[in-house]
């Protein structure tokens, strides 16, 4: 089988250890072709468990999508025709629009390919929670058209949680939906289970992109409510500062609250480094206002670290309130502060919660289930194309 993945993910050459493991495993399903972005302005084509075609990373998201629309469509069309790609996996409905166009064009050349469209989060609203945008109404109109076009032409859909499944059912009630979590190198985190001797009882950890969608400003305000009560406590924020203006606002907020010596930002970390950071933390907090599933929750739990998360998206599917972590309403700073206070005041119960979290993580994700999920997608998608049910080229 020949499979093409099309998405906005960024890759290094050579691949980082986590990506290399992912594609080494997926390579067991067939020959892989990956269309994504470089981490700089240089285009790259190379082979490492898959054939990579990386588009230069432009500084603005609108420019990157235009690149994907033009170059991504061109590469997808060429790969279908040149290598007889059988399945194209688009990693959102918007990449799905690009893939659907390329597949329709390829049909004029007598080449057929199945389209799998994935949803990893709230594709209707998350963009507007990542950053402030002008012309929001225009964006919504274009996004609605692109999503409808791709979802109508998809042969099978993939969700990562109940919430993303429900969203897809509203848009495409007749389509088959397969649900399984996003990739994580769970073994790296399971090997790094928290050791009560080395773990810091005072460290609060956030992991994720630094954007308004993640609700980090709520976490900082909640931390300020307990900071005087727990003078040794610290907050560590790990993640790429994709929204520079928001990151600057957070630093001003921290300074205004007098927490500049107790809150630290560090950038992207490898999964090995991340596993260590998680294992030494007292708790990981994910205060998102929207979330597809919350992969970092699974990762933190695998290290034996309890999690406090917002009651949104797929997070309640992972956190059993009071058993392996706590759930709070999004934006409820008082409730978040109270849960942090409980974590610091009850170290024995917190460790027991961490043990429950580790068991939950092991049950929630496995490499075998991840590969089997894709095998199911391809088994469903390919017969649809062979029967000639794919939509014809229309605009």
C-alpha cells in the first residue's frame, strides 16, 4: 500500500526520535509519503522511514496555508499520478480541501485515491482561540466551505475523542468515523514514572503551545492565589510561543502579580526531556478552553503525575475527577487554585492519584492500537474507491 500524509506539521532533517519511531511503526502498513513543513525557509526532500516533501515555513499562518493550497496540492497530485498513491490522509478538514482537489484532478488522469480526513480538535473555533484575526467573518465563510467540501468527499473520517467524533457527526452524519488517540511515544513516559524521592512536591507544570486557547492566563492567576501560602511553589511553562503577543501579555501578567521569580518559560522539549520534567512535577495543569483530547494528559499520567484539566473536549474522557486528577470548569481560577492547594496539602493522596493516572494512561494508549486504527481506516477507505464511489471533480 502507498499512503500519503498531508498536513501542517513541521519536521526536522534528520527526524527527532519521536517522529522517527512513529514513521518506523507506520511504515509497517505500507510505503509512506509525507507532505508537511520545514522548520525554516528551506524546502527539503529526504527519506527516513518515509519520503518527505517539506515546504518552506513562512512567518504568517495565512501564507503557510496558501503554500499548502498551491504546493501541497501540486505534490499530492504528482505523488498520486507518479507513485499510484492509494490513500491520502489529510490531518484536518482544511488540509482535506487541498487533498480533495488533488484527488479530483488525479482522477482526470485515470488515478484513484481514497481520502481520509482527520480531526484533532475543534476545527470550527480553535483558530480564533489561537490568535486574534481580522476579517473573522470572511475566515469563517472560507473555512466552512473548505470543511464541507473535504468532509463530503472523504471516504472515511478519523476522530481522536468523543467530542471530535460528535463534531464530525454533525457535519457528516453518513460517513464512517474511526476514533483513536493521536500518536505519543508512550513507552518513553512509562519508563520515567515518578519517583517520590526525586519528584518536586512544589512544581506545577504546563505543557502545550503558548496560545490563548490553552488558558495559561487562568493558570497564572490561580497560581497567584496560592503563591503566598506555598512560598516554595513554582510554575514551569513548556511549549512553543506560537503567539508572541500572547506570550508577552503573559509575562506582563506575571510581573504585575510579582511572580517573575517563580514562573519560568522554556521552549520546545524532546519527549525524553518532557518525560523527565513531567515525572518530577507535583501536577500538570491543562486549563484549555478548547481541546480535542489533550495528549499531554496521557503523557503526564504515564509518568505517574496527576493532572488538573478543564472540563472541555476530550479531557473528561481521560480524567476521572478525584481519582487520577481533577476536572474544573474552563476559566474557573478559584476552583483551579483550590485543587492546587489540595495537591500541595495532601502529598500521600497525590501519589496515590498518580498511580491511578499511570494505570489509566497505559490503558488509554498503546502503539498496537494506534497502528490498528490506521489499518481500519485504510481497509474501509480503499474499497470505497475501488467501487467508484468517490465524488467527481466539482467546484
